[in-house]
C-alpha cells in the first residue's frame, strides 16, 4: 500500500503516524493514484521538446571498423609414430595460426606397441602445445584407434592404453578447446617423416638430443659459388 494513501485515508491513527498526518496537514496535499504512461505520450513529448546541443556525440560509430579480419587463434597439431628394427620414434608438428612450424622428434628407448606409440605421440603433442601457451588446438592423426578412443566413439578395452587416455583427459583441461580430426596417412607426411627420422637415428649415450635443421634450396650449390666468386 502507498504510505501517503495510508496516512490520508485511514480513519484512526495513533502515535507517530498521527504526528506525521498533523505535520502534512499544513500542506495542501491530495493523494492521486499513479496512472500508466503510454509510450506514444512520451514519444510525442520528446518530439515537441527537442534538446538542442551544439556538440553532437556520435555514439553509433565503430572504432574498429577498419579491421576486416580477426586472426584465428586455433593451432594445428599433427602426430605420428614409426617403428622398425632400428627402434621406435614419434613425431609431432605444431603449426601456429601465422604458419610457423614447430617440429618435435623423440626416439623411444623402451618396448612399446604401435598403438601405445601413437598415444605417446599424441601426448607429446599436447604437452608441447601447452608449453607454447596454446589455448585452442586442432589435433590431426592418422590412427583411427587413437582418434576414436580419445573422442569417446570407441571404448578402451586394453588395460595398457587406459593410462594414456587418463593422461590425455588431464592435459585437455589445460586448454580452452581441443578437437580431434582423423586424416589419411598420405596427408600426415611431415609428422610421419619426423617419427621415421627418430626411429632410424642412433643417439649417442652421452647425448640427450641431436638438433636438426631442414632447409629448402631452390638452386644447385655451384650457383651460389659462382655468385660468391
């Protein structure tokens, strides 16, 4: 109930409310209930009484209207494994949104199955991407077993692969978004080459790693020698 209406219309008041009514009686007050205001009335009032300002503030401008494209922040990850009589290796290729390539090769000096090696490569890729500060990642692999198991399409029946799945789920929490895509082996050549390189090479016992730099040359070496001469 409206308090002013209560004071003016209640017949018997006592104490503090009576004093309030007495104080208000010296003013010529009359209670009138509030009526709803139609939107058209407000619009007509604003149209009849425009506000004149010399400085017009443009509140509808777009400060970034010159930006035509927002850079995608999704990174791409390719992983693969390779094994032969020389050993087993895994390869990972991480590509930034700007096209920068980060290759990683690791030789596995322990007994491992092909499926477990694929999981090792996938884990290596997730760990490497996390160290680079990647938040959104698209994972590409040519192992249908790994891709379908990590996405939940297939159940993991092997007890030896279950710990890999648990580790992957733990690493996925470090990213904002992780998506998995299966691709044919012929489209995963770079990661396949990195894994084969790691499998074929023999790293001396006194070394933990061997750096490698692969460059592209478009002309024979003697051309550069002639130019230098």
